[in-house]
């Protein structure tokens, strides 16, 4: 099978930051920082409208032909901090993309519209306008069309089937996950870059579209700061990066633009605003950053699961979201998680005998994950993006007792589901937990587990917030269209604009809001 | 004499040791081993014995260590500069006398028996101080991720590897 790469790396519209040896001054109509869901959509829409767009990406440009389904290659090349980014207290591991395509290159293709309850909450509590479900539906429809988002027709893999079986046995609601794929080969390696170009990441869809419209893509280019004058954003300063994308050179590229759009993700975008000392009278930038804290439950099944193969996520349950009001216990979404050796070994955090036991039984291992809905309750205020000594960003996220209680609930729910599905043993992924043989044993033990970081394994693949949108400048950094409240010509169009977590996998939400806001942008 | 357990419980010394390691790092004159960019000879001996204990029960053998240590170093070199510095600090915990004392050992860790390393790992795995639990996480992740990144380890866990795609 052959895949025709839609980006021509030899085009003069594709710039490799490593090859820039002298300072440059450029001028464009629009400069977009970041090439993931938000940035790529903004670049596509604005280049469609005839504007001269420059897309700056900190990470490398890796083409479909370079994706080899190897963890050893994918994590250092395509993820922030080699897929090892941690919160300040090391309590949460954060998986984020860093490449042309951003998170869309390495996510698991799971696509959901923004839940009505989240939209209504943002309108009611966060004074966001223009985003009722009815107002968003045309944008969702357009995004689904552009990105190939459609229901998954093939049977679920066994990893997902276990979740589905357990939910059915217990009478809990479940649904099928739509995916942004075309001619998917059901390989199971979405997290390492789709090797056949089936996943409609922005790398193979919106970015090539924008380039075809005349946009210029620059990779290995980190945005150092935005230059403002009298409350107006005028230019950005980029630094070319070394081959590892870890160290900036002294070469700077200054791009003057009529509009500057930040889409560097919910850690990157607040960090750029902080580094640039952009006016922030209400001290909101970087605050209320959410991660959908994820806890995990492993099950040992009698039959082989082979959780490395097949579409990673196709069955989910919102039972524990729908039955829990925002004012009550924290809700969570249940999904299965694909498991490859490196990520499994990293997650279980074990040595010696227990490590050997889990890894030897790897083919029989199944994992249910729970994504907690953070940000909707006064006791879930999220984290804060801060700058480290060298100006790079970090996230300080403390898990509150309210959120911890939800984590315990999620371990309980997951274990019950896994036993109902026929699990021989279940292990909530926590250093003090064992493999339990029965649901009653698991229940009693989980209720005694200490709720502490670096005992419970907590991860995140969704960072949101930190530049919240609101019509009220005391509540939000940007307005409902992504325009900065205090700096003209400056916009944010990525996951950082959400006032809370999305309460579902956020890719389609980020794309849809970027589509809506880029269409509305006046230049 | 204050027992080392008292220091563990107060948490002050442990935090101070690791927190102050930045300055120690800058003053530590450590030249990498000629074949490495990050590890020096003592780091290699420590990481070697730790790796064998962490991976006990897998197919790891002493002769596999040079390749594994190279892979661990490559993983470290792929981390941002400030995180690389944290890994240096982690190594100092095991190298410097105060750190060894906190972990109940006078002699270098590179010369420790597997039983002693196993006991220490169990100690920091469940430690009351998150900083020690974080050290456990870092060690396990560096070693196991590097081990399973290598396709030679896959047979032992029943992982067939990715499918070969036809052109």
C-alpha cells in the first residue's frame, strides 16, 4: 500500500527552522503559533479566505512514511518531553503532542462533539456567548466532514469488548466512539503516528490544505514571545530549535502580522502570554488549567486480549457523567486504553517480581481508564501554568480531596465492570494495591487505598483551560471569539480557551471552536 | 544520635538534600565516561545494578547492560535540559554520602547486592515523602521504558511487534 504525502518538504512554503542561520524579518497577514487542532483549523480557514498565513510549529515535521509503529521512535520525536512530561509535584504524567499536527498526530482518533452540559455550563457560569448546542451543530458537522469523523463500523477489539461486556452485564449505558479515519487498517498504533495516513490528523488534512492555499509552514520554530505596542500585538519572535527541538538557537525570526493566533496548547499558549508579559489585570493567564485526571484499572483476563492491536477506543460509557450533576460528586467517562510495552511498563511503575508478573501476562492484560471531569465544582479548580527558570513552561496541578474521591469511585466502577466482564484478577493501578481475585475483595481494598500522588498512577492526555473564554474580562482571558480582552490583534484558538475541562475527549471541540472563531475573525 | 528513620519522618533532610542538589551539581566535577555523554563511571555502576534488580525475572543478563545503559542515556538526552538536570540530581541522591546515609548505606550503591538494592527500592517505593516516591518512579521508568523499547525484549512478554506493512 502506498500513501501520497500531502506535504512537499521541498516546497518553499515549508521552512525547517534548523536551516535558518541568520536572523530574519518576515511579514504575513496572520501568524499562527501551533499546528494541532486549533492552529491548523485557524490556518486553513484564514488561508481559505485568501490571507497570507504563517504557521509556526515548535516540533518536527514528520511525514506518514516516517511513522514506524515503534515506541522508541515515536515518543522522543512526536511528544512533549518524550511522553514524560510531569506536573510540578510529579503526580500526573501528561501526554502531549509536539510535532506538525500536534496532538492530532498522536491521539487515538476518539471524536466527540462538545457535550451539551459543558456548553450550557460555559454559557451560564462563564458568560460565553454563541455556543449553544444549536449554534455549534453546523460547526461540528463541518468539522466531521473535513476530518472524516464517522462511526466506527468494524468490531471492537477485545480490549474494548471487555469494557462493553462489563457495562452490559451491569446495565450501565454505553456508546460507540466515532473516529477521524478514512480507510483505517485497524492497526492500533494511532499513538505513534498513523503509518498509513488513515487518521485524518491535521498533518494530512488541514495543514496541507492551508499550504495549498498559500500558507507557509515553519517547523523547529519555538515562539519566544509576542511583541506588543500600546496594547496592540504587532509581531512574534520565533527561535529556531536544534534537531531534538529541546534547545533554541540564538537565531531569531521576527514575523510582523496583522493578527496573531496562539494555538500552542493549554500549557504552551499561557506560557507564551506569560513570557511576553501580555497585559493580565485580573491575573487569569495560566490559571484554571484542567487535565481530565485519568486513573487506570488493569485486569488479567483468561483469554488473550492483545490490547496493542485494533482501533484503540471504540466503546465508552458516560454513565458516571450523566448520573452525577456538576454540583455533586465528580463525574467520569470510562474508556479502554491501548497498551504497548513501553507505555505499560511506564504506567505500572514496578520493579522485580510484580513487574515481571504484569509484563509476562501482557497479552492478557486489559485496561479501563476513567477521565475525570475537572473544573465544574468549587473544589476542582485545576492547576496553574508557570514558567521555569529557563522560560519553558510547567504545570502545577494539585489533586484536591474532591477529585481524589472521584478517583476512588472510578477504580471501584472500573473493577466492578472488569469482574463483570470475566476478569480473573483486577488491579487498580496503585503501588499499594494488589491483584484482587473477586469484586468484593477489590471493593474492600480499594476503599482503603491511600489517596496520594506517586502511589496512585494518574495520567492525562487532555490539557485544557488557562486562557479561558468569557464575555466578562474578569472571568476570561479572551472573549467568546478567542480575542484577547486587553491586547488587540491577539487571539487564542486552542484547548486553552475552555473555561473548564470539556468532559470528553477534546479534539472535536477544539477544531469546532477554532473553525467558528476563525470564520468570525475580521482582519 | 538521631536515627536515620527520624530524618525520613521529618522529611526535612531528604527535601533539603534533593532541593540543594542543584548547587552540588554545579560543583560536582564529573566527566562522562568516554563512551557516554551523560553517565560517568559511577553512574554506570549504579544504574547497572539497579537495572538488573528492576528487571529481575525478565530475560535481562549482565551482558545486556552496555546496550541498555546506552538506551537509558539516549532516553535522558531526549529530555529537556532542566529535566536532565533533575536526573543528575537523582543520581546524586545515590552517589553522595548524605543520600546514601538517608537510604541506609555507607558503601557505594554500585557495589550493592541485589538484595540490598531491592530493599532500598521497596523503601522508596512506599516512602512517606513524595520526593522519594518520585525517585522510584523515575528509576523504574528510565530502566523499563528503555528495556521494552528494544525489540529483543518483546518475545519474553508475548508481544509480536507491529505488523510489517507491504509497500
